[in-house]
C-alpha cells in the first residue's frame, strides 16, 4: 500500500471521530464538512512530498500565499465566535461545536463583511494544498472540497435561520457568503 494511502487512513480516524455524529444527518452542515475535510486530507497526503520542492516556483508561491492568507479568516472568525459564546450556555444544539453555540448573530470584525470566514479559510487551505503539486488527478478533490464547503455554508445558514429567524435573513441581505462585496 502506498504511503499516502496509509497516511490518509490514519489521519482519517480523528476526522471520522470528530464527525461521527453527522454521518446520519445529511441536512446538517457537519455532514458536508466531513466530506470536505476528507478531500482536503487526501490532497494533503497526496502532496506532502512536494511541500518544499521548487520553493520559488510560481505554483509554490501561489500555494504559500493561499496557505498563509487562510490563517486570517480562520483566526479572526474563531476568536469572534469564541468571544460570543463566552459565559453562555443557553444554546444546547448537539450538532454544533462549543464555539459555534452563539445566541447572538456575530456581526463585527470579519463577520461584518462575510458570513463564513471559517469556511473561506478552509477553501483557501484546500487550494493552497492543491497548488503544492497541481495534477489533473487531484483537481477533482480540490473542486469537491470547495463544493462541499459551499454546501456546508448553505446548510449552516438554514440552521442559523431556524435558530435566529428573520434577524439572520437580514444579516444575509447585508453580507456576502465568502468574498466581501462580491459573493
């Protein structure tokens, strides 16, 4: 068995463990997020050998730009969600991680411009990993990861509308999903 397949299987164990409660719930954002994570994991285990080859090549520069830039929306979004859930245990939805259990709509910082900074970060991470070694065989995994993250965001929004109601619909009207002022 190839090393990348062995690595994929080993690293899939914690991903499966974290996502286990979503397997039978296709309407939740966690269901689609699992498949995105698996696509990213396949990209990572397929491209790890190319991580530092041709360090000044244009693909590597694009990759590093995407990987580094992916850190900002993840960190900014996570910290704002964490701040919004601090000392708040009113929301008991078992389909959410602790930092996702906000009882208010976070509209400050990065959330003022985009609704899903954490998913934007994962999309940038996906493509950053893909650009380490661009091949036609790996392109479907990068595309699928992106599609699964879009589906994750759509289902997350359905969950937010169910919880927050009209206030979240208004938030949708005033912000973009992934790219400020565009999309």
